[in-house]
């Protein structure tokens, strides 16, 4: 081979080898960068993540309340959504808040531990979108905003502190499928750890589709709503139980709650409907589901049995009377109450009884659902909405949200 040809061949080989090395380095950098992006990506961000073509998208709703931290991960289904993972832990974030005005270090540490578990579950499930909200404890605490920032720094979860109105709306949205469509009105009672939201729903108004399981989220038929700064944690702290519960102590809690609700004027147009027993109540809280489990005498809590259960008002009062005869230790041994709720369940029963005395309903539907389900419906509805462009060059506008329950 002539010398010139050999030089040309050698130069070509050197160029080819250099290109190969650059390509390898580029692929390696892309791989490292993708892994780094995935590691740093907050929950709900799909940056650096891959999902198989046949895998259904997951959505997550997280509710950090005064007493509980709850997570729900679900995929869309023809009837709404299918839950793939649920997590709940009592953290008592609002413990002592009513006395100090601040979240304590111990309460924040307990909550952080639960939130880190939630963040890991969200990452492992490769969640497409996540909505994480905080309620009364973070709303009312001087250091609520600082704690929210700490959560973002340590877990990647971006908590949004929602208003009482938003909390009430989400709870109603999550319970829509439990309404008796033959009734004229319903009162949704969402008993939290630090607040209680009451929503009077006009079942004869627009917003309920003619199809039995459809609901237009943008037209929630809420006639009136009220949020009071009393929940099971704050009420129990205000009225310490002492050695043994008794009727006088229980009545003092009931009357304290009634004082907060009685002066509310904006639902009076539905008063006649309730007086004629053409309305029913929907109770959503751990305290109310515990009462239902006690009423049924379940050997262990079973959501499939409790969620959607119809109870009579006399059943609720009988369950409360039964609890009053037990010590805190005996309540802790009840399988549907446990040690975490033993000192709070009577406060929940007092709140429910106060509402029933002011707005009597012979029937109560128990809901082991609420805010998280409302969040999931909102997330999935937003994802399904597609902009509809005007024919004459106008900007796109979203269609009204329609959620199937």
C-alpha cells in the first residue's frame, strides 16, 4: 500500500475511534444525568422516569391533617378510579397547638416520618401527578409555613395549605356517590383533628347529572358551608377526660360545639326540609367510622363493610353511650378504635351529636372517604380535560369538569 494511502487510512481510523469515544462519553453522561434528574425529581414530576407503554398512569392524593397523614394512590377506571395503594398514620401534628399556637418539634418529627414514607410510595409507584394538601394545623400554626418548607426540602412533597372552603368542597366531592338521590338535601360533616367542616347540599339543585354516578365538579350543589375551629384533638384538649368519662363531661363537649354552630344563618332555607326528615347526613372522619365499627361489633375494622353504611341517629347515640361506660384503656382494646383513637373517639361522638341535635336527621351515612377522593377526582378530571379551540382563531378554553364516581 502506498505511503500516502496508509496515512489516510490511519487518519480515518483515529477519527472513527475518537467519534466512538465521544459517543460513549455522551451516552454515559446522558445516563448519569437521567439518573440524577430522577433522583432529584420531586414526587409527581416524571422527569427522568420511564413507564412501560402498557402501564396505567397513577395519581396520588395526600392529606396532612391535624391528626392524620393519609395517602391514596389510584389509577383511572371507567367508574372513577381504582385504588392501588393506601396509607394512613396518626401523627397528631396539631398536638398542643391550641395552647401554644405553634407546631411542636415532636409533632413535626412524627409527621415528617410519615411524609417520608408517603414520598417513597409516590416515587415507587411512578406517580404521574400528585396533590398534597395540609389543613387546619398548618393553617393555624405560626410556624405552619416553615414546616411546609421543611417538608419540601426533605421529601420533595410540596404541601399546599388549603382554605376551609376548599376543604369542604373536596370533602363533598369525595362523598358524592353516597348521597341518596331520593332525598332533597344532605349535610356532609367532615370531623377533623383541628376543625369541622359542615356542608349543606341541595340535592334538587343543578350539579347532579341525570346519570346516577356522574357529577359536574364545577357545579357543586353546596347551598351553604361552615367551618368551626373545633376537631377531635382540640376538643379533647379543651375537655380533658380525667379518670373516667361521664354524661356531664360529654354534655359539656356537645354544648361547646353547638355554640359554634347554632348562630350560623346561611342554611336556614333548608331547615324545613330537615325538619320533615327529607334530608340525611353524611359523616366522614375516623371518629365516625370507629363508631360504625363499634355499632356493627366488627372483630377488626373493615372498610368495605363500613364505607356507605346507613346508621340511624339512635344507633349513633347508642354507640356513644356504650363508649361512655368504658374506660380509656377499655376503649383502646376495642378493635375498631385502638390506642391511637381511644382518647379522641368520644370527642368525635360529641361533635356528631351536637350537629344531630341542631340539624336532626334520622339517617346517617358513614363515609370512609372524603378529601383524598375529592383530590383524586380533581387530578384525573384536569388531566382528561382538553382545550377546545374557537373556530375563528380564538384561544382554547377548557370544558367544564365532569367526574365519574
